[in-house]
C-alpha cells in the first residue's frame, strides 16, 4: 500500500464577487511510496500551491480524495484535522514561519507542546535531532538573531520532531542563498536516507534534482514525471532542465 | 502649486491612516472642547456672581485638564510616530529630503491642530451652556444662564493647544533628524528583543506600592490622612508603573523557567506572547489602570460629598437656626432679664411675620480649651475643646429629665476616647452616661472635643482654673415649621435691626453669630455641587483617554498577532485552540487594569473615609455604596468599550 495516494483531485474556486470559476486542479492523480523523496515542479499558476494546501489538509478538494496510509484525509472531521496534521505531517515553508516570541528551542517544541508531550521526552527528542541539523548551539537564541539558513534548519527540526509520516515542503530553498540551499538539500537527502518520506514543491531545478522522482504539473494536471533511477544529481538536473524546456516550448 | 502639494500630501496621509487618525482627531477635539468649556465656565460672569466656590473649583479643573492634555497628546503622538516610522523612511528613500518630510509633518500637525481647535471650540460653545445649566442645577444657584462665548477663553484655548502641538511637532522633527532612512524603514520589522528581567525596578514597584497601601491602612488621624493622601497616591502610581512594566516581566519569566508549567499546552503560547505584550503595552495598561483609579476615587468621593450634604448638615446642627451670643472676657455676661426680653422680642417678631416654629430653645453653654491626659483634665491651654452645660439647661433644651449626683456627669467626645471616669482639679467624676450632640462639632470636625453636662455651678467651677472668670455663650436654637428661606430672612433682618446703631437694646454690646441649616446647606451645595460636577467632568475626560489608549493597543496588537496566529495554525493548532488563546489573552488584558484599579480603590477607601472624617460625618456607608456604584458603572462602561475595541482586534486577526 502506498503511503500517500492522490486520486483524481479537482479543485474549482469561485470568487466571492463574481460567478466566474477558476479551475486550479483539473485531474491530479499520483502516489508516493514510503521512503520516497518526491519533488513537484510547475510554473506559477500551475496549481502547485493548491495541491500542497489540499495535501496539508488546509483546503478541501472539489472532487477526488487523498489517502494517507489508506485512510481518506478528506473525510476527517474538522475537529480532528489539527491533531491529524500534527501527528502525521510536518511542514517546511518558504518564509520559515518561526514565531519571533519563542526561542529556537521553543519553536521546535511547539508542535509537541500542542500534543501535550511531557518535557523530558521533548528534550530527549531534541537532543537527538539538534546535532543532526547542526543547530545545537542555536537553541537558546531567538529567530531574529540567526541567519536565514539557520532559520530553515530550525523549521526542519520543528517539522521532524513529531516524527511525521510525511514532510511537506513548500519552496524550502526559496529564501535561501546558494550555500544555505546546499546545506538544506543535503539535510533533506540525509533524512530521506534514514527513511523519511518527503514531498517538496519547488521552482528550483537544483532542489528538484536531489529528489528520487520529479512530477511536473501544468494546467492543473500531472503532465510528466521523471524517475531518478541510477542518475547522479547532475544527470538528474539535466533531465529536469530538458523537461522544463520541453514544457516551455509547449510540446507534448 | 508647491505649497499646496505639501498640504495635500498631509491631508491624504491623514485620510490614508484614518483608522489611526480619526480616533485621534476625535479625542483631540474632545479634549479641546473639555478645556474650553471648563475654562469658559470658570470665567462665566453669572457663576462668578452667584457662587463663591464654583469658579475656584472650575479653575482647578482647568489646570487638571491642561496638564492632562499635555501628557495625553504627547503619549498619542509618540504612538502615532512609532507606527509611521516606516512610511517616513519610505519617503526618504523615494527621494524626499528630511526637510521635505518636516514640511509635510508640519502641515499634518497644523491640519490636526486646526481641525481640533475649530471643532473643539464650536462644540465647546454649544456645550458650555448645557454644562452651565447642569452646574447651576447641581449647586442650586440662582443664576440666569446667558450664552457667553468669551474671547478670552477662545484665545487661551488656541494658545494652550497651539503650544502643545508645537512641542510635539518639534519632538517629531528631532526624531526624524536622528534616524536614518534604513532604520526608519525597518523600524517596525526589527524582531523585538526579549525583554530583560528588571529586578530592581520590580522591587521598587513592590516597595512603593506596599508603602502606599500601608500608608492608606495605617493612618488613623484625619488630618494626617489629608496630609499623606497625596504621598500615598504618588507612591501607588510609581508602584503601578513599576509593577506593570518590570514586575509583570519578572513574573512571566520566572513562570517560563518553570519547565512543567511553561511547556503545557495552555500556558506555552500565552506566557511567551505576554512577555512581549507586556514589554510594549505595560505603560499603556498602567495608564489605563491609573486613569480608572482616578475615575473611581473622584466619582465615589464627590458623589459621597454631594449626597452626604443633608447628613452633614443635620449632624452638625441641632436646629434650623442657631444664634450665638458671646462676650469678651472683660465684658459682662448678659443678664437673664435682658436675654429673656430679647427672646420674647424675637418670638413676637417671628409670629408677626407668620413664621411658625417647631422648636425654640434658649441655652447657656460654657466653653473652654483644656488639655486631656488619660481621663484627667488639665486646666491649661491645650488642644481639646471643652463644652459644658448645666444640667437644668440641658434637661430643658433637650427635653430630658435626668438627675445627677454631685460627682456625676454626662459626657460625650469626638476624635478622642474617654472612659467611665474623669478627673479634674483632683476631683473625680463618674460618667453617668455618654451623650452625642451636634454641639460636639462646633469649631470644625477635626478638633478633639469633649462635651460635659454637670449638675450645677459649683461643679462647673471645677472645670476652670481658680479665679478665672467664667463666661458662657448664650445660644438660641430655632427650628421652623414653615418656609426656611423666608424664616431666615425674617430673623436676619430682626438681628440687623436690633444691632443697628439706633437700636436701644441692651444686648447691643455683645457680639453675635448666626448659622442656619439653610445657609450651611447652600454653602455646601455650592462647594460640593461644583466638586461633583468636576468629578464627573474629569471622569468623562479620563474615560475618553482610557478608551483611546485601549483602542490603539488593540489596533497595534492586532497587526502583530495576525501573522503569529497564522503560523500557529500552520504548525497544527486548530482554529478553536487559536480562538481560545486569543480569548484568554484578551480577557487578561481586559481585567488586569480594571482589577488593579479596584484593588487600589479598596485600599484607598479606608484613607478616604478617614479624610472624610474631617469634612463629613457618619458617611462611611454612603461612601462605600457610592464606591460600589462607581465601580459597577465604570466596569460597565469599560466592558462596553472593551467589547467594541476588541472587535477591531478580532477583525484584524481573523483576516
């Protein structure tokens, strides 16, 4: 059974002041196996963000369903949805989404505190996680005292500390310089090797080239996909570029 | 063209920031109006003629409003400038020189000043008549209310507020000059540093507040209470500001250190957010608290004074009218015959004029000033006013039928305690029973007074040093069954005639004094009525200020919290949980200033009651009732405004 199964997703937005409808997703289907590292690419307006929002259970599809471990996410009641997200999903955002009123440590603890975890257990989990992400020396600092790359690693720590089934990353390298981008992608690669499933939405060919599989979305549909197979990152980068060029040329 | 450019830019800036500037303009106009109204009332010719205290009280109020305006407008201005730093930085970067920003700010300030002055003075002109009407009714004055718009008041208002705004403008210029554009641009964004625990300030806060409370509780003497009240007020104000700013952060940070408490779903977010919230808003909250306390103290005490007038008057006077005949030490005592003749004349005069009396008592009272030392009267000049009556007189005057033995007395005292026995000139007297009479209030409420009824003149001599002439004062107490005002006029007229130069009356050589409930009440109505008016007037002004501070607080917090709550939802907090967190924070910041104000008031009430001992009698219950009502009224108004301003906050956060 695949970890994530997306079946015939369709999303239509109706704007509040007009009857005009916008079709963000027309028919999206794909599956993600446990331990996979999948990147989703597409131009602005292709429906990436809508897709991610639905996967994150922040939004409901007009049609179709999303199964996590065979359980339908679209059928979860509103009341339980937050708990479901906390337990099963971890999020990494482009703009980090760290709270400036919390220290780095407290930011990482946030989802655990919301799940009513006991302090000693939280601390234990952090002690294992922090060295891996190279943020042990930052724990007592505040978000405004650290760099963008460091912030994103903290955000990754916050996503990982609940040991989620799936990490959803939305343009995680979007606000980072090249050095920090490399560091972050290495980290993603590392945690994926340890068995963490990752689904990343990105613009960046470089970020996508680290993934095992790349899905291309256009006009609300999965247009194409590339498997890494035995390709190196460089070869993968080339394949992605070729595909993007093809899409840009409008071919099929 | 260029000239109009800046004024137009200034106007459009104000319009664009309407959410912030509109309430500011309203409050500023309101404050100008309040100042104009109270100043023009204090200058009102009608009031000046008919009232002796109202103009004084009103000019006091003018000062209070002026000083308050300075502080308040400065506070608002600095709040507005903080919010606009980014905008000003942007102007700099877009190529406006600082000089141009200053010109723009000048036009803005001018615009606000003109609008405030114009609307304030026009509204003030309209309202001053209504206010005058209210004041005249409260004080029971006989004045014809004329519409006045004194040019002097208009000029002073313009000068005062012109100066205040000029200084705020200069203050803003200095700020613009000192900052560089990048800093201005980032002004709001810079992640706020977590506040430090300021232990020293917190300890100072605890100590000053404790000292203020202790003063309020420990002082027993009314005069001391009066003298120390303002010290206590200042201590409590300092304590409140210190505790709100430093104490709260010390407390929250120590909560944060307690891992088991802090890392709990319910406390985690609230505690960490409140640390920042207190850093930014402590001064505002403390100000709201102080304003609320001021409102409570002013309202409860002025209302008590006003509604306690009847109690005070009847507690201090036996009868509706009291005339006292006194003689100088070297002069003779009026003879019994002359006195009774005079009394007869007076009765006849009253009858002739159709004034009916329900009581007409003539009594002789002996007065002396002595020292009291543990139930021993020492016949030296001291601090205790001693009033003595002979038993026969007393029985007759108060319609009693008491018999006393040679060594027995009746006694009453005020601001002093006596036991069952008194010693004087080595002679022991037993206090048969304690009595309480308005006579005890002669000569002021704060004095120590002792009232004694002795059996006869032999006993009386014991209370005077040997050889000293014993000179009584003769008192005539009258109560009326008919119209008080007319009766007063009749008697006063009669007394004037009797003491006029062509009168043949023997008593002319003695001095006389007269008081009446009617006059006393009118005097008190005038004084306390204007205080009552001022209490409510300032109460409204302070409430307005508290509302605006609250509104701005909600506004600025709303924008900050918007992003925070969005993140919390992204991280897996449900909408319901977010709502709960918002709600509990809103409630804490709602109750904190109000509850503190109520606690201040509870501690202050003892001292205020003590002070009232000096000016008002037996009104502790009335005061407590008035305090309770004031608290309820304030809490209601506060809740309404809070609900309204909280709506602004919720709207921003929900977006």
